[in-house]
């Protein structure tokens, strides 16, 4: 049996030593970068935990108690959630929120697709920039100011009714925000005005990314504007449409400021939405537990609506 010399053992082990040292150095660098990264993220995580996670957990906790916000809390279990389905005014706010989804989401996205397509085809250059800026202005105006302005416009002596009288439609004039049948739709029109510009700008940005050769090929095959719109534009804007639907649906389901400033939930409960009802229950009627249960249901409702929209837009876009 031949025993290897010391020099042979040393020469065979030399390649392993630099590789091991490089691995140790690399692992130290990775750990140091990880620690530094978490240190940068930590302030944002703390803010998120304090202002989002903690209130969320407390809201879920309060929803199982009867509490006036000051005195002792009484455990009631699921009773607050059952009460929401038993009281017509509470469950009615959810139906009102879904009606606002039609106005705040479907109409702005549908109109936004048409207007963005027209601007993309016709208004190019400086004219297109001016059109986008003018249409986007309502998104910049504070919602409280928008609610006040439209409250004046939709009043009985307001500009809307004056225009209707001027064109011979005085028979349809009314106090739009004070009419039980039209108040919620009038609030919805305000939402259309606010959100339409956002949808147009986002959708037109997506249209700018579409290869013009696709439209040229479609025109060579004899396709018209509507065929191009349905076969090329809309399918290639699935992701942008998903973003528009997400933002506008959340705005509809969580609506508060526009409704509160314009109608405060009236007349009666015609425009009462979950956000308004949560505020009234918590700060007017001192039913914090019931308000928390309605807030939790609103959160579940938003998540249940948004997740399918996100999944469909991402799945189709890939």
C-alpha cells in the first residue's frame, strides 16, 4: 500500500480552499444585503402594521362584541353579522353599492374604451394631449369639492335643470339629489364624471403599446373600425381594463365622500351605502360592534369582487 506524500495531499486540497472561501464570502454578502434590505423596508412595514393591520384586526375583534365605544364590551358572537341580513336598511346599503358599481365602473370603462379609441385614431399630437388633460382634470379635483359642485348643478334651480328647460325638457326637471328614485343614479353620474378621465388616460396608454402593424393587417383584410376595436384593441387591453375595473369597483363599493357631501345618504336611505352606514352606526348611533361587522363584510365583498377581476385580467393577458 502506497501512502500519499504530504505534498500530494496538500496539492489535491488546494482547489477546495478557494471555493470554500468564496462561498463563505458570498453567503456573508447575501446576509448583509438581506439585513440592509429589511432595514430599508422596516419603516414602511411598521407604518403598514400600525395603520392597516392593527386597525383591521381590531375591527374584526370588535365585530363580535356589542360596544358603544366607551363602556365595557359584551360578547355577542355572530349576532352582529346576522343583524345585517335581518335589517333592510343595512343589507340595502350593499345593493346600493352594487348599483353604484354600474355607474362608477362599467360606464366609465365602457365609455373610456370608446373615447380613448377615438382620441387615439383622430386626436394625435398636441390635440390629443389637450384632450387627455381636459378629460383627466376631474380626477385631480378633490372629491369633496366635486360633490359640492355637482350638488349645485343638480339642484332644482341648478344648471342641469336650466339646460333641460332651455331645450324643451322642462317636464323631466327635478331635484335630482332629492328624488327617491333618481338620487342614487345622480350620485352615479358624478362618479362617471370623476372616473372617466382616469379610464381614458390609462386605456389610451395601453393603446399606444399596440403594434400599428396589427391594425394595418386588419385594414388590408377589409376590417372596419368596429372589427378592429373588438378583435384587436379590446383583447390586447385586458390588463389595462382589469386595472380600470379594479380601481373603479373599489371606488364604488367604498364610496363615502361624494355620497356624504352630496346627499349624506338621503333622501331617507335612498343613497345610503356601506361607507355612510358604517359612519352613522359608529359615530351617531354608537353601535361600534355592528359598524365593525358591516365594515368586515364590506372588506370581504371587495376582495370577493376584485380577486376574480385580477385573475381574469392576468390570466388572459399572459
